[in-house]
């Protein structure tokens, strides 16, 4: 737990909007009607960058890879702070793949 959590430019809902707009549903997964929620864990480093993204809960290899790809494109965050210093902080985000 840190005094100040990392902050995505704008707010957390902006991050979810970014992920939604920039996630591409893999065609093969669409054809097989594969759906689900991929949980990605990543570190927001002391300079605000995203690193060490991993799949905590996967659905399908193609969906998992797409979720990792889009998380790795996130713009810099305002870093987390502890004791007045920027520190790395672990973060989790769900990415929903739903067919309509």
C-alpha cells in the first residue's frame, strides 16, 4: 500500500476507455465465439511507465496476448508516491472480451 496510487492521465475511467478503444478482438477468437475477462497485472514504475505485464487470469491464448499488447501501449501514469518519493506500484486491470 502506498500513500498515493499511480494515476492514469485523467482518471481510472479514462484508462478503461483507452483500453476499450484500443483493444482489437482477435478474428479467430470471434469466429470461435470465445469470450471472457482477462486480468492483467503490471507495474507502474517510478517514472510512470508500464512494465512487467503478465496475465493473472487468462481466457484464451489469443485474447490473453491481445490484452497484454494493449496494456503495454498505455501512456505514462503519474507515478505512485510513498514518503514524497516516486515508487513502483503493482496494478491490476480487467479487460473484457464480449461479442454482441
